[in-house]
C-alpha cells in the first residue's frame, strides 16, 4: 500500500530506532534534489524507496537502510513498484551489521553483492555512562585537545545560519579534497530535521569568528555526525575536537546511547592502526580516520549492499559510467 509522509511517520513511530535514511524528512530532502520518494507499507513492514530518473523513461531504485519492521513477504511488492517505474536495478542497503544475513536474500532472485552508497565501515562512540566516563574512553591526546579548546576560549553554540557552514565547507573541501552540496541542499536538510527537533547545527567560535561547524542528527537511540566543516583560522585552538564533544553531549541529552562518526576507510582495524600515521590526508578517508579514532569509538561494519538487476545491458552501461565517474550516485 502506498502511503504519504503523514502515514509513513505514523508507521515509523512503532520503530523509533529506524535509521534516519528511512525517515520521511530524508525522503523529502532527496525529492527536492533529483530523486522521488515512494513509501510502501505491508502489514508490519515498510520501505521508503528512492527513484532517480534516467534518459528514455528509465530509473534506478535505491532502498537505503531498509526495509523497516518485521516480515519477509514484502519484496514482491517492492519488485512490482520497481518494474512499474522501469528501474534498471534496485540497490538495497539494509540497516544491519556485517554477519547478519538480510531476509531479502531468500526473498529476491538474482541478487548480487554490490558497492554500497553509504560508508560501510564507521566508528561508533558509546554515550553510556557519565561525561567523565565517555571522556575516559577517548585517547589521551583527544581529551587534551578538547580541554585545550576550552582553555583557549573556543565556544560552541547552536547556529541557524547555514551559510556559515556552507562557506567553511568550501574551505574544507579545497583543503581535504571532497565534494560539497549546494547551500540550498544544506538549508533544506536543516529545515526538515531541525523543525522536528532531530538535528542541530553547532558552530565553534573564537572572539565571534566561526572556526568549525557540524550537523548532528538524533534518531531514537542513535546519533550521527553527518556533515562537518572548518576554516583555516585558529586551528591551533582545536575547535574541531571541542565541537565533536559538544555534539556528543547534545546527543546524550536527546536520549541517544551511541554517536556514529559516519565513515572511515573500509579496512580491518589492524591495517587502519598500522597505516594511519603514514597515509596522506587526501588519500580517501585516512585523514578523517586519524581524527575520528581519538574519540574512543568501536569500529563497526555494515552488512553491505545488493543489487537486483532488471535490465542487464543497461545495468552494465550504467555501472561502467559510474566507475568512470569514480563512484555511485549519492
């Protein structure tokens, strides 16, 4: 059964720990920027599918961190929707840890493992215990940098001016070589999630000058650090460390039990620890791993992604095109 955003929110209220990529707000965000969100509910199971239009009426379908709920007889409906919208393929990324076999593996034929769109490996910081206990699980240098920022008069507070973040994002992108969304995208993201009290834009200042900024999301018992940026000014005051700590405290006040630092190189911990000091910061996610590892998180890896292919020739052409571009569609 197709449902609108209101009915979808009612359904998700039964599953408060649903990943934010299955939230109605995320579907609305993507619908404003090149995708179309379609929401289905069947008994105790639901899915928010994203469709991206291709030339000649074809689409690609994406099910991020879903489906939601309980049951295994739901994928025939998903398949029908994909075929009706002339999907070349459906990419499914379940909200499961590595080692847990998704139920759809037995429900869908001709599945093949594929490259995930979301980072497969991440660091998750436990927010359980007192603030001192959380700090105590961090690396000594990270604790030192948090306290140094406080001593050097860095102040972190909520900021509603998304332009401040966007300007620093361009500085960070030039320095660390990564892509940046448009101001309209970040503004929509903020408006949609902040209105529901599930997002905060925190900014670190020194003498009124913004030095670093980040978006943090709280969904159920999980919080996520999704977008971050920093200027080239006053970096010796360590604002990036303090702003992460303040984001963790904000998430803890929201009732979250964990804080997902969202993305590190997809390598085993032994390799990560053995190579992070020698890898260049521009080399993939190595720079962010060097920073994130200090917060005392546990490395987690998702179950991955699978593609259900409906048009093999066009799927091969699309895959070749994306490989030449250097990645998957966001």
